[in-house]
C-alpha cells in the first residue's frame, strides 16, 4: 500500500505561560491509502492533536508532515485551507453544523467551496442525504430541529461530498447515544468500503472495531499498532477479542 | 455594587468598544459645547464692540455732489432721529494697496479724518505708536483692527495706496476699534489727517456721510421712497448704506455656517455613538445569553441585569461627555483666537459653564435613554429561555437565498444570506453611513471647490472678473476706446459696461439691486444662467438665485424697476447664481438699462489680458498712452525739463483738477509766451480711474477659501476616523459573535481571506444604498450651505458626486475587510478542542 500521509519527527508543543507542554514527541508515522486508521489512547495522549496536525488543521512545532510527496507543514494557513478543501473531509464529535443554515445548505456550503453548482451535484447531495436516512423533508430542517444522530449524519455527508482523499473523524460518536452511534459507524464502514481512506480518533472499542488498523498513543508517541481485516470480513467475536487483548497490552 | 461589578467586567472584556463610545461621546460633547459657547460669544463680541466704541448703528454714504440736505431732514422729521451726524469722507472702491508682502491688493476703503471719526464713534485707539513718534510722521494713518488681526500689520509699518501708477505711502500710527467698516468683504475705514484728506480728495470720490442711531424700525426702502418723493431724484443709486446688523451678518455669517457644520458633525458622531450602544447591547446580550440565564437563576433580577448594561454606558458615555465638556472649556481661549481672526475683533470669553453642563448632561441622558431602551430586553429572557439562547437560533421561517439556487460565487451567496440574518444591525449601520456619508461627501465637495484657492468662488461671483477695470472720463466714446484697446497684443477681451455702483430700486422689494449690464451677455465668461437664458431684449432681465429664493420670483414673472424718473417692467428670463453685491444683482442689456436711466452711458472698460502677469505693465502702458488718470494728474507735481514741458505739465494738472473735481468734460488751452503759443487740450485724459477687480476679489475671498479648504479637509479626516471606528467595531464584534461559524467554515476549507470577503460583502448592499442616499442628501446640504452662506448655488459635478460615493463605499469595504482580519486569529483546532 502507498502511504497517503507521513510524518517525520513530528513534534507539537503548547505553551501555557512559562511551561511548555510537549504533546507529540518525535513521531514517525505512515497512514496508508485505503486504510481505516483508528487512533486510540488515554485522555491527553495527543490523539486529537495528532489528527489536527495530520490534517493540516494545525501546524507542527517541529518535524514534517507529508501528504503524498508534498510537505504541508510549512505552508500558510490559507494554503492549508485550500489543501483541506481539496483533499480532506472532517467529522467532529460536536458535529459543528452551521446553525443558521438548513441541512441541505450545510452540505452545499461544504460542496460549493470546491465544486461549481450543477444539477448533478445537487442531485448527488440529495441522494447522499437520503442514503443516510435524511428525507427530502428533513433536508429542509435546521440543525436545532435535528437529533444528534441525524445531525452527525449531515456532518458525514458534508465531509464526504467533495470525495476527499482522506476523511478525518474526531470521536464522531462521542456525543451520540448507542443506536445513533451505530448508525453513524455503519455509514463510516460503508464509506470505507467504497475505498475511502479514514483516520479516526476514538475512545470507544466498538468504534475502533470498524477500523483496519489501530494505533495506540501514549505520551505523544506511538507505542503499539494492531492490524485487522476489513470490518465484516472476519469473525466479529474474534476481532473484538484480539483488539481487547491489544488494548489490554497497551494498558487501556 | 454588584451591578457595578458586572458593568466593570463587561467594560474590561470589551475595552475596544468602550474606548470607541468614549471617543464618540467625547467628540460630540466637545463640538456641541464649543458651539453652545461660541454662538453667544460671537454675537456678544459685536455688541460689545458697538457699545465700547459708541459707534452709530446706521451710516449712509451719499455721492457728495448728489446729496441734498433734505435727506437729512427726512431722518430728523420723519424718523425723529435727534442726533444725525454729518461729515465728508472719501471712498475708494477697489482701492489698490500694496500688501505687507509687497503684493498688489485691493479693498473698498473709506477715508475719514479724526473729527469725522469722532462724530461716528469714540475713536478708541489700540496698539499705537508713542505720541512723539506719531508727531514726527508726515502721513500717519490709523487702521481698523482688521489690518492688525487678519492682515498682520503692526504700528510703524508702511501702508501704501496706489492710484494711477502712483504710490501714496502712509505710516501706520496705530489701530482702532470700530463698530462699522471693519470688514474686507464690505468696507474698511481708515483715519487720516486733515491734510491727507485734502491730498487724497483728488484721488478718491467724495461722499457725504450721515451717521445716526434710531430706536425705531428703519426701512431703507421706505426711506428711499420718501427721499425720492421729496427730491424727485432716485436715491438708491447714489447711496451706500451700512448698519450694525448688516456688518454683523456679513462678518459672522460665514463663522456661523462653520459652527453649524460642527454641530452637524457632532450629530453624526452622536448618531454613531448611539447606534454603537444599541448594537453592542444587542450583541452582548446574544453573546452572554447563557450567562444572563445563570445570573437570573442565581437570583439576579432582570432589572439588576438591565442596570448593569445601562451602568456600563453611563460610565463610558459619562467619561466621554464630561471629558468633551472639559476639553471645550479648555479650548475656549483657542476658539477665541480663531473667532478673533474670523471677525477681526477682540473676543473675550467668560466660559459659560452652565451651557457646557447642559450639553454634557443632555448627552449622558440620551445615552442612558438609548441604553435603557435596549437593555430592558433582558426581561424577555427568563433563565430557561436564556439557557436555550433565546429564540434566535431556532429557525422556523423560510430559507432565504437557498444555496441550491446559487449561480455564481459561494462567498457572495453566503455573504448575502448573512445580510438577511442581521437586518436590524444593517439598518443601524446604514443610518451611520448615511450620516457620516453626508458629512464626508459635503466636505469633499467643499474641498474640491476650494482646492485651487478662491478660483471656485470667482466662478460663482456672477460678474466678470477682468484683469483691469478702467473707468473712462465722461465724454469719451466707449465703443471707440474699446476698439482701440482690443488692438493691443496683450489683450484677450474687452467689454464695455457700467460702473458697479449703479443701483436701482425694485418695486415690492426691500433689497435694492446692483445692475450689471452688457450689450451682449454671450461675450461674458463668468456670468452663467443657472436656469433660463440671458436677456436679449430691452424688456428682459435676469435675477440672482438668492433673489429668486428670498422674493419668490421666477422665470416668466415680471419685475418692476424704478429709475430716476420712471418705472419699467421687465420679464425675468434667467436666474444667475451670483455672489456679488449681497447676491442681489440684476442683469439686463444696455438697451434695457437705458429704459430706466436714459442718460447713462457705459463708462467702464473691462480688460482681460492673455497673460494675467502682464497686468502691472499693461496698466502702465495704458496710463502712458491715455494719460494718467485725471485724479492722478491733478495730484502730480509739475515735471522738470524745459519751459515748454513745465508749462504743459502745469496745464495738464489744471485740466485734471477741472475734470476730476468740477465735472468738466473738455478743456482747450492756448498760452502765449513771447512769440510762442503753447496749446493743447484734454483729449488725452481718457482714464478717470483704473482698478483691478481680480485683486479686490482676491483680498475678499482668499481667507474664506483657505479657511474652508482647511476645515473641509479636517472634516473629511475626522469623519473617516469615525466611520473607521464604527465599522471596525461592527466587524470585530461580528467576528467575535460568529467565531464558531467561521471556525467551522475554516475547517471545511474556506480561507481566512474568503471569510473576510464574506463579512465585507455583507455590508456591501447597505453601504451602496447608504452612499446613494448620502449622495442625494449631501447635494441638498450643499445647496443649503451655499445659499445660506454665500447666496449662490454652485453647479453640482456629477462625476465628483459619483466618485465621492464610490470612494465612500470603497472606504467602508476596505475598513471592514481590514477589521475582519481578526478572522485570521480564529484557530480551528482551539475551537474544535474547546
């Protein structure tokens, strides 16, 4: 497999007054194309920080991040914004829909930043929304009229509408109940089956089971890695047990 | 106490907005308090001057040879004026002088001796040379304060009059405070010795001065009618009138216009301050909705929370208003100096604390009222509603501008969607931009008009401004003389007209008219009908724009003019924007003028040179060819040389005296000495007087132009700062409020620049609409300004209006874009990990 993302000696520190907090330390990592990479670790281990550094949302303090052959860590914020719109999709724990826009417009706001308006695009957006269970009627609703699960589904459609090369998700089921969470994870699985590279941060073992590769972080360093078959391609019980063993080894 | 703590917390959190409100209220209070104090100062400065000098309130100047004792009798008999003071003075209209810097200048001058001056007023001398030095002076002169304050002369300086190429140097013995005749825009009275009066009587026209005071209402029109009825002669054409009210108006009008403009600027800043308060309270409440809910849940009442907001603005508005009031009081001496320079009189101010206090209290009250009206909304948010952030985020309405139907740019579409979501704020912004736009565009028009000095004003004088105005001796054939002058290579144009002092009475009007007449108005350069056309026939007339407005006369109406012996009706064919002669002139053809004054012939040649610089040399040339002016020749000493030369010079001098002082038109002489007969005649005395209207206009208008230009430039800068403050605060608060929204969009891949552009485009429609409204209103304000201040209407320049409006839009957008730069600081990561 070809690495789509690569880091070299990646460091990320935050200063808090006189003290410096080193969150990521000399991290070398490769994310392969087509992989569903799950990043796990204890709170404060640097999972989200790593995700944002990989996605160009944040700049590393030291070290390099490569997207394919292009080093993205040295560019300006506006260049990174253009990079993100072309190559990345994001799903957040807090969903972050635009409150003053309805469901359809929320997705279109993401779509039109890359693509021109066309009947085909509108049709595709509506189909995608319908596919995740958001009917024509629901597409006219505003975020405050949606349940958490519905809102997160909108968030996923918004993230994938531009067919990004890689999809980042930061605890996408963190604020959802178990039923809604399962629905959302099913969508992720479906997206991955279509060949989409995904990098997801989670605390939840059920969520992690959907991945093909689990990376465990501790104190800003990768301390373990666990590979799995595509979700549904093996025995779920065995899959769960192996992952549990791995996580136990990691001190989960 | 707890309320104050909440207010202080808010103030600390929003230092920038608090500073903006302090700045705006400070400026408002300063300008308004300065206005309130200055208005009375200016008026009282005049009243005090009249009181201290004991000046007569009314002065009439009659052409001496046309004066009749009956005119004085009428005042005593019909107006019960007990103390009519009569004397003789000399009048030099557009009398040439040499300025302190050695430049040629001109003013309307009245020369009076000391006894005459003491008849008119106390002759209160100021800043004079010591008596022993004055005694040594051969030609001492006392000048009115104008020359000290505005023209910058000092005692001991040389003050030189020029006539017919000859200099008449005087030494300034000192200055004096005077009631009337202290204005370069009208007349200036100079006090000279009896001997010098005799000397200059051969140079300048003699007038009979009648000074008086009256408690009764004095109507010039009524007085003229009575004089004309008893003397069977037209009086209006031979008299120059002046009174306290006219002097006061003429000297202070311009200053008042500026004070009113300052008030207008202060209203603009006040509107902006009040809008900012409303805007800020609304946005604070939106932002602090949950906090309001928490505080209410903790037991704070709505009233206490409202009061915390109001306290914040009483504090900021109070600091601004009080500081502005104090600044106005401190600035008062500076204002005195500025006023002194504008009205040419000493201004002593006792700072009127009460007025300043009223202004300060009014501003604080207004700020409190506006804050109260908006802060009272806290009541609408009981804890549970507040926790849910009111109803604002709940959308049940129609989706305005759906993206599905987007055609072009997503940024433009999102910006326009944003406008709809914040309509109220946009209306407020619009009002601020309109108010500021009117002020700034009006100032731009003013600056543009005065950018090249007083040239703009010359263009709206409504009269020709020739390089040389030459009054001919009676009997000289004007047409032939003009033809002769036209042949000179230096000359561009020659026009024949009447002297500017030809006044006529107008039936039904208390404002006499100066007649401006030409045989063909199409040859004039500086007289342009605003509407209608030039008079072409002898029964046609044009009137000034001010007369049109004040007397409600229009094109197509008839107007009746009273001549010496008859009344004639004229049809109004055009309206001219005219600043000359109190903006009340009338324009008619030569034939038209003869209908009321059949015996008058045009006596003034107006010469425009190809090169203005040639004026002194060409004046000398005219003098040498057509004789020095008769007055000048009469004053000249007999030349040196041979016997014949000396005899001819003496003969010229005698003839000049006959012509200039006794109205003789032709003289022939023959003198026999032994076998030799020396003969000659007065044919070479063709010039009665030479002056330059251009130089006079310069002395009257240069200071106005300079002051207005400076004022307008500062006004533009000041308003630009106010606009920048307001738009900057709005943009920054929008970024603060929509930080989450912008963060989300950044995560989607929208660049900071695109988001800044969106925020900028949100104010585009309101800015464009406001700029258009401001353009229309500013044109209206400009018309009022010119009519009130100068009695004229200046043509509006459409490209300038469009350019100013476009510049305003561009400026607003640029300020917003730059202020929106705080979007760059929004960190997506921080937002997502909050």
